[in-house]
């Protein structure tokens, strides 16, 4: 039993108590694990000081007592640890973030850290997570997390997290607060940040309140439809479902009501910032300008479009967040915006999933081909070795027979 163990490492401090077993086996017998359950507390813990180079497995230049500005290496999980750590840390520095009131249980075994009910505060929000971090392949560490975030400011998230900038570029023009329940998995980079192209997962965003101001996308939609109320949006208590497929964000259709205008929006955006969204806007026909009415007449075949009560406009949104391209692609006298957007998003999601499946299949085929070539080369090498030994045996037999004949005939 450990009654009390206190220490420091760099700028980090810790205090621990609990039960540790098999420490002699761990110290003196290769391959034996250190086992136990520990309660660990710390006032200040700097994760950046424990980074290692993923190739050499040695501490990086940043892993010194003075904390680097950002994380610069992989945090390895020991192979021969079988420990449960009940932790409580007042202040944590991780990359460029400062976390407070961190607590939870971490089970460490076979180079995998399993997180259970890990909670902390940062950026004015509350974070909770359960999942795992796997360094069995130190060059390609994996993670699998369930995130529960409450009361996170859009702009704080956009400025602090590169993942938000890359995956949700539309958040750059949003002011307000949101929460999320999201499951995500992928690979960590050498900087201990997720490799965006490996991310997959799904969940929801709970938009508590949001104001979308000076958005190039909304400005173009407003201009094209001649509906000025669409230039700026106010959103309250809206749930938006989304999915990640190899770093591509797929936003499921969601509805907005702006006065007497109804809008359904959904689609995808890529890691390269390319937007591929669709919107269906159901509006009073009398609000539309002549240019839009004429275009709708072409699309619907209805000559007296202004004589109808309401109309649904179908829009395609492409380009990128700073230079979007919005086009009017369909029109209908029916209020079928939800169905239109849902079908398009389903098609986009199916296409994205098929693309991922094809990439994985190609990767597996390449791996299998490489394995087959390796096995073939090994078999050829074995055949050559067998042939070589046969020839050597034949030569030895020939020499032995020659010696025997020489001896027999007095040679």
C-alpha cells in the first residue's frame, strides 16, 4: 500500500495514494506488468512536457521543464502498466488550452488509456468525455471518444480548435452558444492533434442561441431570392444532426422559420473548404422580385407565378465560405422543401460513404497485394534455399562417393 507519494516533474506536481502490486516483477522481470489502483491529485499538470518523438520514442525538444507554446510530440502509454487512476487535477495545460477542474478515471493497460467520465472546464464551457487513446502503434496513435459539451461559445470554439475551423467553416460567422453530443474516432498526429482526414463519427449540435451575421452565403441567398430577412439569422434552441466521414462533415436537413419564410438546409463540406449544400425556401410569392419570378416560370412552367400564394425555391450552395456560389436550380408550387433537401443530402451521404468504402477497399487490396508479394517472395526464397541445400547435399554425396571409389581402387 502507498499511503502518500508526492513529487514533481518539470512544472507539474502530483500526490498519490493507493495499492500497487507486482512492482518487483515489473522492475526485474521483462514483460511483467505493474498493477494497481491509485488516487492521483495535482494542482498543476503540463501535458506538453511529456511529449515524445513518435519515431525515436525519445522526448522531443519541447519536453523540457519550460513548457512549449504548443504540444510537439505523441504522449505514449506504457506497455507494461495495468493501472486504474482516479484523477483530480486543478489546472491542466494541453497544447494552447488551459483546463480547470479536471477529474475522472483512467485505466492504463497494454499501451491503451481508457477514459471514463472525464470532465473539465475550458473556454467557459463544460466538457465530458468517455473513450480511449491507443499508442500500440506510436507512429499512428488512435483515439475513440464520446464528447458531451455544454455552453461553448461559437467564436471561442472557432478560434481555439483547428478541427472546428476545418470541419465547420460556417461557424466563422456565428455568434452565440451551443452544446454537442458527438462520437468521433480517428488518428492523432505527431502534434497530439487529430488528423482531420481520418475522422469519422456522428452526433448532434444543440444550438442554444445563435446569430448569423455578415455571412457571404446568406448575403448571396438574400440577394438571389430578394428576401432581405435572410441576410441575417437568429436561431434559438435548434437541434442539428451531423456525421463525419473521413473528415467530411455531413449536415442532416434542419428547418428554420424567419417570419413568414420557411427554409430547410443541409449538405456537406470538405476539408478543403468546399461547400456542397442545398436549401429549400418556401416563401410568399408576392415577396419575390420579377427576375426570380421569371426564373421560376421557366423552372415550373407556370406562367402566372405571381398569382399563386406561395412557392418553394431550390438552391444549390457551392464554392467556399468566403466565395460561395448560390444558384436557383428548382421551383415548385408545393411545400416540399424538406423532402427535396432530405433526398439530396441522403444522396450526398451515400456518395461520401461509397467513396470511403472504395478507398478502404483499395487500401486493403494494396495491403493484401503487398502481403501476397511478400509471401510469394518468401516462398521463392524458401524454394531457392531448398534447391541450394539439395545441390549442396548432392555435391557432398558426389565427393563422398568419389573418395570412396578412390579408396577402393587405391587412388
